[in-house]
C-alpha cells in the first residue's frame, strides 16, 4: 500500500514514520507539508523550508509541499489541500499517515476531509500514553528542538530547548509531555527515521502573535550537502 505522511517537521510525524516503516505495511512514497510561502517556513511550526528539505532528504522522502499564504483563510487552505490530495491519488497514493495522538476533533476533521477521496487516514500513534510516548521517542535516539511555544501555556524560555529528559522534567503541571494540546511544537534533527543527523542550531528567538519562535538554523556545510556540492 502506498502512503504519504503528513509531515509537520516535528517529532510526532517523524516517530509515526518510524513506526510505520518498522511495521512494513506501507510504502511511504513522500511527505506532504504546508509551507507559508510569505515566509518560506513550515506552517505553525515556523521551521525554515531549507531545514524541512534537509529533513526529508535525511528521511528519504520526496517532498509534496503545499504553499499557503499568510494569513490563510480556511477555504484557501482546504482548496490547496484538496488539489494536493487529488494529485497524490493520481500517483497511486491510497493512505495518509498522521502523527495525531488523542485530539478527537482533529482526527474527525482529517477523516471527514479524506472521505470520498480514495485515501484512507492512518494514525499509528493514536491513543498511546503521551508520557510514555515522549520517553520512547527520546530512548529511540530521536533528537529535536522546541521550535514554537504557546506563551499562554509555557514561558518563552522553552523555545529553542532540546526535547529531552531534562525538558520533560521541567514542563509545568498540566502541560502535555508531547505538546499535543498545542503547548509547543518541535523540529526533528536526528533519529531512527533519518539516514544521518542534521547540523542545526538554535538561533534568534522572537515573540509574535502570542507565540515564541526559535529560528533553527542549518549549518552552511549541511546546506552545501543538500545542494549536492
């Protein structure tokens, strides 16, 4: 069965890829990602497009990038996604893999939008204890940085931190260990789903629209490698 993975640049989609590859039921033929073309950054996560492309190179996943404007009305988002899914279907894609963990409304939305497209949603991480899942991710060798923080739920100082045991210990009570309620979003730089680690370092952190964003910067050496130099 041929699948695309909904790739956010974060740990949940990366670990979902790892799980489905381990199980061997799907040929994961590419990664679908929305990129805000105004900024050339992954939507919501704020990760640079060049970092995204380096991730997909390391994961051996052809990119299917869906450009969206900023701000993006929902009808524009849905139109762009409908077009991308129709394109994927013509190439034999039968399934879409998501890294969602427990938010019922998000899962229902995805199922509703895929209904009738010929593409079936798959949720390999669904229903797992997020406390245990976070530890399993770290134990697997997955490495990530916090790219975005919701300032209503976490201090700005968490932006740019490594996703590791020390971070889990420091999370305030009520914050999901995987950030599933939107407390934080991550950018994966290494793990069992990659053929090689990315040379990425936290850069400037800024606050905007109630969020703190850490600019994760790819080294010049990694950029040259990505270009085939």
